[in-house]
């Protein structure tokens, strides 16, 4: 079966060797983390578009259909937009963007957020400068180079017989459930992170763990690493700080929830790795 996850794994040519000196031709404008879009697709502008009068330094995203694309963040108030375009939330476009568009938009969002939150050199405290087409910051005082960070997160489909463990965070809207997930800690393997997070959040011990697939998740800078794990016991005790409710859902219930037939259980949205893990489980396609 075909899996449809948003962001990454497209045919976008990142052309890293051209980052530092590529001429700006097409621009993806962003404003406060939202992306210029038209009908659910990216609305790229030419480099000299007046919309970009107050835009920040260009960040090279790669070559799309053979043409360079840069991202630029528009500062200040939202400018007057061309007819038919709007600044849209990336999450709302996960199923309408092409694979390459999704990768460009996710990359733009992650890098712009990193620059906005890493303006000063971590070695000496002076202001650093964007270099290498936006893929680095360099400190003019001490010369240290700083590289954009990606935070590893494990997201896991925990299985026991015909059932999978799903839960909901206290912060989520009522009825919404997903796979458990958590940040990988320094010095920890993916497999150990899966076992630790599941044990901490639900007291379920997990034996065998296997990595399946990943998804960049630029909200703000995570890389979701999807794993399948096999529980060795079934009694759930949630950590109420992390989890409001968790339960074992059967394959049949999960299918019904995805079809919208269970009014009290909402499953992860299309385009997310959580949805893809659940769909692969339902289709018996976890190899
Ligand atoms: Zn420095």
C-alpha cells in the first residue's frame, strides 16, 4: 500500500554545494511561521516582488524543477497580498502540498525558527550572523560556526496481540488520541527511548523495538522517528502529568475510528507519521 506522509523524502535537490552563492530567483515568503499559499499549494514569488520589501535574509532551500528557491521571512505587519494568496498554517496544508513543496516548507520553517531563536554565539555571547545561505551562523568575534539543530523524537506504535496502545495528552482536544511519543535524551538509543517513554507514561513494559520510518516535524524542529514495539504486559497506569488517558485499541476499533464511526475517538490527521503507523498496522504492513 502507498503511505502518504507530509514533509521530506521528496525529489527536492538540496544542492548543498550551491548554498553560499546561489542567486535568488524564486522566493517562498513566510510571515510569523505561516507560509504564502494559494489553494493549498505554495505561492512562490519572483525575487523582485514588492511583497518582499521587508523580508529577511534569503535561505537557500534547493532546486525545484531546476530553479533555485529561497525562503524569506517578512517582518512587521502582514503586507497586502496578491489576490488569491494567504499566509497559511503549514499543518493545514499537509495533504495538499506536493512532496517537494512539503519538504521546502518544512525546511524553511525549521531554519527560520532556528535563526530567530539562536541570534547569539553560544561560545562567547556576541551576536552571530547568518552564513552559508542560511545553513549556518558564524560569530564575527570568535569565529565559531553554529549549525541548525534537529531534535530527535521517538513516536511508537506499541502492540500487544490484536491491540495497539494509544493515549492523549491533557493539553489535547477532547477525544483526540495518538501514538505515544517523547524526546530522545542525550546518550540514549532510539530503542531505549521508546521503552523509557512508554514505561514512564503508561507503566507498560516494552520488549522488542524496531525502527520503521521518520518524518521531519518543524513545530519547531523535531525529527519524528517512528518505531514499533511489543508490550510484555498490558496493565496501564498513566502518569497524569503527561497522559490524560491511554487504552488498548483493537484493529477493528481503530479502523472504525479512522472511518469516523466512533464519535468519541479521533485519530491522528492524514499526513502525520502517527496516522501512517496506525494505517500500516491496520494493513498488516509493518515490515
Ligand atoms: Zn563567538
